[in-house]
C-alpha cells in the first residue's frame, strides 16, 4: 500500500473537468464584469498610491543632499500631498460602494432567508447582549424568536445546543451554523450570505443591509483597577441609572467587566447619536475617576 492508496475517485467526487469549472465560474461572474473591473482598478489605484508615497519621500531625501531649490521642494511636497489626497479619495469612494455588514446584519439577512426556506430550526436565533437594538427589532418584525447570551461564541454555542437551534453569532461577525459546523467559519458565513443574496433575486447586498435598522452604538473601554466594583460605587451606579432613564425605552446601557483586561466596557445605545456619545464619554470619565 502506497502513500496515495485510498485516494481513488469516489462516487461523490465532481464529474467535470477544470475547464468546465472555469467556464461555469466565468458564466457566473459575467453579469458582474463591469463592477469587478471597477473594483479591481480601484484596488490597483489604492495599492499604487500607497506604494508611491515612500518612493517619493526617499527620492526627495536623496535629492535634498544635492541642495534642491525652493521650487523643487515645493514640487515634491505638492506631489506627496496630491498622493495623500488621492489615497483619501480612493478610500472614500471604496466606502461609498462597499456594503458595510456587521455580524448583526449578516445574521438578520440569513435568518430571514432561512425562515423563508423553512430551514431556520425552532424559528430561533441566538445572539449576545452586544447585538444592536435594530437587530432585535428586525427579528421581531420577521416573527423570529431571539435568545441572548453573554459575550463569547462558547455561550452562543451552548445556547444553540440547549435550544436545538441552528443559527447564532456575535456582532463581531463570528456566526455559527450549527447544522453545518461546530464553530464560526468565515467562508461558510460568506456562502450562506451569498445564498441569501441570490434568493432575494434583485436587491444588492447593500440594499438588503439597509433594510436592517442599526441604532447608534458607542463602546468605551475604561481602564480601571476595580472593574468589578462599579455596581457598589454609589456615584457611578447612580450615574448609570440616570443615563438609562434619559434614554428611556429608545436606548439602553450595558456595563460589563472585561474578562481579559483591567477595563470596564461601557456600551451606550440609542436613537440620538450625539446623546449616545455624550453619555458614553461621561460614564467612561466617571469610571476612570471612581474605580481607580
């Protein structure tokens, strides 16, 4: 028996050649040729601009040894600023055309798709306490039950097993499809998202993502020595209660101790972005003052 014994073709192996596979891939991407060309050119421009800056600077420094004239120095400076501006413009355009999807949005899109296919077990999604209120609203509108866990994929997996559910994940994008894998898998998540996109037959990923509401959410990581004492400090606990009352039913505040660092994680979420940021900053500053 050789090293490669047992590697003969099996009945379930693909029955088509590499050329046929490449043809199918080309056929699939053909309708998107213009968009792919644009993305490729943008990526190339971004790379060239990023590589140009150090080259320009090094050449300029070499030339400075030869006593450049003022006009030449201005020219080099202008070239560096122009390169920086073009890099900024490329980044701005990239953000404009790129669908920004976080874990909550991915789970909401996929959950709705699975439910429409009758494949969402127990009509249930598992998420952590960090998931956006907009995600919760989206699940309620779709009549999908939601179970919350502590932050961490291990807790998500435990809840999936306990409730015999098939879909769960974190806001960070760590999504678990329990019927297909025992842990989060980026490629599997991408495949499931593409399947939902194709089934939608029309909307782009950006358009589907825009249908999932997202409330402004700010997280402050306040470095403190006594991260587990925030509830017993009267001034800080009172400030949290007053801030929660100001947000009312349109927002929330989540305080939790970091499990890995001497920090207190303060999450504030609500409809008014300025108010959310102000409350988060004030609580972060107070935590640093009272818990150190």
